[in-house]
């Protein structure tokens, strides 16, 4: 990867991290509409594992954890994953929710 490409990627990542920090400050913490809609289907499934792609600040992830699901969260933003890690650490349970930063 060239230095120019790396600089562009790093700049994009910093902008995205700033965005997620602001979204988290302004968010109401409620899960998204799709997650609320999907909950009955998830409950009817024999699986209790959910993959949250683009977990952001974790609003859907928390919602599902609180309802007994095992959730793996993936996001490209280090800031978002950091916010989720701090919040998940405060939740009751084993603290074993896998979080990944993925590019």
C-alpha cells in the first residue's frame, strides 16, 4: 500500500471515529426498527447467536444481549468498538461478548 493510500485510509478512519463519537453522544440508545421487528423471529429460532455487522455504538447489540442472545459485534470504527466494550463491561454476565474491529 502506498503512503498516499495509507494517508487517505487513516483520514477516513479518523473521520468515521469522530462521527461515531458524536452519534453516541446524541443517540437515545434504543434499538433500530429492524432489530425490534426481527426479535420474534430470532426468539423462534433454535440459535441464540447473533452477528451484528456494523454494530456502531452497540444499541442493537445491547438490546439483544439483555434478551439472552450471544452477540458478536463487528465494526470498522475503533471509537465505536471502544464505546461498546466499555458499556458491555458494565452489563451483568460473563463479559464474554466478542467485539471485533474489521476493515
